[in-house]
């Protein structure tokens, strides 16, 4: 009989484990990518608490007027050993005790003078408490921060002292998003007072294609929290990870190629129901548009940012992440074939923006605007709805996605006194984007009242001609974006002549209006320029970079100073190819 009961018990356990495994397997899986200078993955400085200052005899924290700070910030940390604590009853809300009759009796009482715990009340001053044992495997708890500097001084900021060099500073940005997600699940509250707002809905893999935080001493493979094989080697500021505090480091062109390849490989695996890209709030709009152009995938790519650091009062980033997971899990983005019908988007403050039309307008939650005047906000969260669908091509439909880019195209370089076509490799044998292939596209901004605007020594003219010379020496693929007046996208005669000079030397030029103009750039079939529709200059730059890797440079006349009609027609024909992409993306 005992054997039979034991068998039933083990069978029940086995069935429960199988059911649990199936539940995990049925959860959609989402790839989460960490991008550069991401406030959404940043934390405020870890300041030595007053608990530690009292313990070690250090100066207390004070307010700006010199008075002691009455409350200490608690930071999520892990217990090293189990500990039993006593929680005073009816202290989770000021009105709990008002309806005490609805509650079960407390676990016991503590003496307010000695702290001794008793199951029964021992005196009139005893405090009703709940007895609870906290374990390390419970997860994070909000606790006083007890750490000090190596010399015993308290931590007062990210660095050992104001203005300290990088080697004496802590990196406040998280190395990947796993800890952010853990803190949201553990400490974030949703409707009905529930937590586990992410893990209850999906499973996640975390990638570090261009992270904000890095391991300066490396990390052993068994301690990795991201998706990847082997040890992480020593990482350096500005090459492997990119912060804006306490030291600013911006990513360069090779990083753009690297992150593109990481995202493409992950999403082409067929493992994920969607992807979330985390980056600094001023630039997420650029990277998410680039990914929408380059990544060949049928699942959604969502950009998230935050105007305030993780854990800060009224932080918006955590909510944006939760909303993005809800959007992916909802499947509202699917067409009848199960493919993404919306394209890459940003989800910020419960609004769904198309990647093409979103722009940061202010440094506050809700500070994003839709550019171009023809939509941009395609839906909302809570409830999740789509109000209309964009018609522009994206991801798997994009004509410039990574799959559709050729292995090589024709660029232009200077060979002694001549400008000649050269082969430029775009992808390697695995289909990865080559860092050296990323084109150099320069934005030229038009403004009135220029010095020497009608002569060849105007500032814009000098800028254009100097950049042409530099491009011919340094890069095979290059071009220009003119941010002209709105909506006509024109500039003074000298600047337009300089840009025509660039087009006759193989460098395509796209024209857009300044700001986020709402008019469509008028076309001119007789010029040599690409009309950029209602794109902002930054978005037109990215699209022109992608087009250069698709079509290569413009045809070169034998004598750029005196092109023939046939040579001009050849240039216009190539420009038309560019134009078709600009019109549809």
C-alpha cells in the first residue's frame, strides 16, 4: 500500500513537472537587445546608506540646507543567508487597521523594548507581527546599501570623487537587460496588485550587440546572463560599451554593422515572437528605423527608451517595456499569414509610433512626437489597439533589408587625379554586413543670411566640397542629405551647385525640408537629386546609407565638369532607383 501511494506521489510530481515544462514551452519567446547610452538601462548612483555610515562612524547624508536626511534610499539586493524578520501588522496601508476584523490573527507579538517574539501577547505595549523567513532564492529585496569605498569613505556618486577618471568610476548602466527585467518582475506592480508582469507572459533571451554597460575585467561564461558562448573578454569604454555618464562614449560605424548582424542572426533563427531594442532616448528613433529597413524578419521590432533612469521616481522606461511585451504577446500586429503588418515601431507612454515617423521632442515622459504630418501614431496601449496601418515597406518587405543587399556594389574613389569606380564589399560569405561597407552620408543644413552665399566661399559650399574630397580619399560609398527649407527642400544657389557637383562625382544627394516638415518634397525630373518626401534629415540619412549598399554610387561622367546628355540620363536612371525606395520606405 505504501509502495502504491509512493508511486502515485512520484507520478503526480512527474505530471506536474511535465505540465510546468509545457507551460514554459508554450510561452512566446522574445529577444531583448541592449543598445548604447540607454537611460532605460541606467541606474542612479549607489549611495552609502546611513545604516552603513552609523555602523562605520561616517558623516551622515544631509539635505541641501545641511539638515540630516530622514530617509535612506533602499536598493534591490540579494540576501546571502536566510533571515527571520517580524513585520508589524497593518503597516502596508494606513487604513488596514480600520477593518481589522476582516484579517486573520497575527503570527504573534514582539516586545517593543527587547524585540523578543511571543506567540501570545505578553503586555499591553506588545506589537502584533507577522513572522516571515526570507531566503536568498526568494529574489531581490529592497535593502540599505552598505558598501563603502576601498579607503573607507562613503560612496557619494558614481566615481570615487567628482571628475575622477574612468578607471576610478563605476559604470551605472546595466550590462544587459536581464537585471532590469528581474527587478520589474519582482518589484513592479500591475493592476490588481500583481507582480511578475513580464515573466508571466513570455520568456526572454538577452543580447548585447552595443550595450551601455560592460565588463572591464571580463566575465566567465558560467556567470553570463546574456545569450552567448564562452567567456566575455575584457571590455573597454567606447569600443565595447557606450555610456553618457560618468563619461560619454558614442558608438561609431563599425558598431552599427555589428548590431545589425546580431539582430539579424537572432531573428532569422525562428525562435522569437518579437524583439525589443533598448537605447538612449534621443537616438532610439534612428536605430529602430535602421533595423526596420535592414532586418529581414516577419516579427515585430520595438524600440523602447526612458526619459528617467531605472528605479527613479516616475520612471517611464519600465512601463514601456511591459507595454512592448503586451504588444508582442497580443498578436495584434499579425496579418492573416501571421506576419508583421505594422513594421518596426517605438512604444512610449502607451502610444505606438511607426519607426519612420517618431522623434524625440522633449526630455520628459511623453516627450515624443510624430513627424511628417501624415500619421505616425498607429495605435495605443491599454487597451492595445491599432487605429490605422502604415503603407511603407519594412523588415521582410523592405527592398534594402540585409537579405536583399548584394555582396558587393560599385563605389567611387580618387586614383591620382581621376575619380574611378571601385568594388565595395557589402557582405561577407556568411551574409553579415561588413563594417567597412557602412556609407558615409553627411547632412548639410541650409540657413538664411549665410556669409558669401552667392559665392564659392560660403560655409555650406566649403563644407560640401571639403567633404567630397575627404570621401574620395577615405570611403567608397558616400552621399549627402540636404536639409533645406520646408517643404521645398531647397537651398541657396551656391549650395545646390556644390551638391550637384557631388552627384556628378558619384555621390547621391537626398533633399528634405528642415525640422519635421509636413509637406512632401516636390520632385524635379531634370535635377540629379533624390526627393526625400516628408522624412526628417536623420531618417533620410539612414535610408540613403541603406540605398548606397543596395545600388552603389551614381555613374561617373568621363568629364564631371562637362557631362554629356547620355551621361546625365544614366545618372538620372540610377537616381530613379533610389527614388523608388525613398517613395516606398
